């Protein structure tokens, strides 16, 4: 069964769970079977798993009915548990995202405020983390965003089952060039023209595995499917414009043709052809270094197709720019906001040398 093979990949390959690990598995009602298979694999290694359950019914009712001061409260029992947890596995989100459209972004920000101490502790303790994106794929979500559910599911399954060593080899070649580089010039025929610096920033190969080298560099999270090389640009270095020529799902809507204008690393102006107001609402409701450039990624996975979801940044021959939080990949931005968008066929120059031209890797 696919769920059993994914469970084995998460436990044995991605996070390398061992008998001394204490594992937290966060599941939703539609991913209980996968959570059970992962927990069983943890038991087989000698580790101790704990499963927490969230349901659509509880999630939406809490966001709509519970007073702000209660939403903001820190879950002290989870905070205490974080002292012992060494592995954290997430299995998706609500089945139906359409109700996000009716929930003020400020309510989601209050929820983040309460969870913030827990996230900070797991970051400080270098808890190994994996997010299984298969849990995001539901018929309800596909309908909300206009995706073909069966095709989306198969594409994601195929992307999980790829030849990871081969993909990692390509990732190492790109990462080596980025690690020796300083100035990045990202352009596209659709309107992107952005310059920024990556000098001495750690470069992370997102290959679905958190190994000892990753942990020593403070890069302790991964996801399935996987496949990208990413780095945190110097936060004050971005100058120019990025136009995301692929849409991006946000708060139950598809934001299309979002353009960000950067000056000294910060977004000073933005426009979108569709659902600009959704992006604006979320940005204004969040806090911290939310307008700073945060992420530069190059996609490696040959099975991922551009559809307008977070997996887009894994697609081979793409580039992704993110803003907001980036401490998890070696940056300095501290924010409750994190957003990224993808350019389909970019040209990428490192210190004047092209490593990608119109989406074709030229290393």
C-alpha cells in the first residue's frame, strides 16, 4: 500500500527515526490511517510516537466561535511536551479550505501568537520535522482551487516515488555553485527582473532527508514530496521586481499574476490581477519581518507539475521567491507571515554566470 511505503520513507529515510526518539504526529480526520502507519513504523524502531488529532469541525468552529483572548493562549501542555519531542511530523490541514474565505486573517494571526512559543522551542531544540503534503490533497481542496483531484493525487504520489539519489546529485551541483556565489540575477520573459545577494548563507538541498550534516547546519525540516535547492538571501539586498507567472493558493482563493517590487530587500509595492485583496488582508494582519525577502529556491523534481499550489516550487526548472519568516533556512527574518510564489521558466545568473536559461539548467 502507498501509505505504508510513505510511512517507511518518512520514518526510515526522511527523519531516520531511532529508538531514542520521541515522535509527535499531527493528523487530521482524513489522514488517520497514514498517521497510524507512521506510528507503527516508529514503534518498530523502538521510538515512542504520540498522535494528536484535529478535525475540520473543531478547527472551523474554534476559529469562528472562541474569543480572541482564548485563541491567543499558549498551549502549555504542548510547550512542556516539546522538551521531550525530538521528531515532529505534520500530515496536512483542513479538508475544505473554502471556509478560510470567511475567517478574518487576524483570527489566524491570533492562533499563531498562541502557538509561537511552541514553534520557537522546537526550532531552538532542532527538532527534526517533516510535512507530508499528501495530506493536503482532498477532493474538497481540489474543487476549491479548480484542480483535477485524481490528476493532482497521482502527480503527488509520483513525485514522492522518484529517484531521490539522482535528484540529489543535481541538487549538489546547483548548491555548490550557490555556495561559491554572491550576486543573483533572476529574470523571466514574463516580467521578473530581480537582483539580490546570498553571500555566506547556508544552501539547503531539500531532498526529503534530514541527515546529520543538515542538523549541524541548523536545517532540520523537510517535506514529501521534495526536491529543491533553497537559500535565504541577505534580507536587505533585493532590488527589482518579481512577477509570479503561476497562481498561488491562499486562504481559499487563487491569487494570480502577483507582482512584488523590492527596494533594499523590502516589498514596497504589490499588485495582482486576481484576489490582490486576499494577499493584502493576510499581509496586513501578520507581524514581524513580513515584507523582507526570505527565500530563493530552484526546483529539482521532474514529476511535479505547476498547478498553483505550494508544491510548485519543487518543479524542475522553476525558481521561487519567498517573503516573511526564514529562520528555518538560515535567515534572520522573524515573522508570523510566510509566502512564496513561483516563476515557470526563469533565467538565473550567479555572479554573471548563467546556471539556468528559460527554465533549462545549464550547469
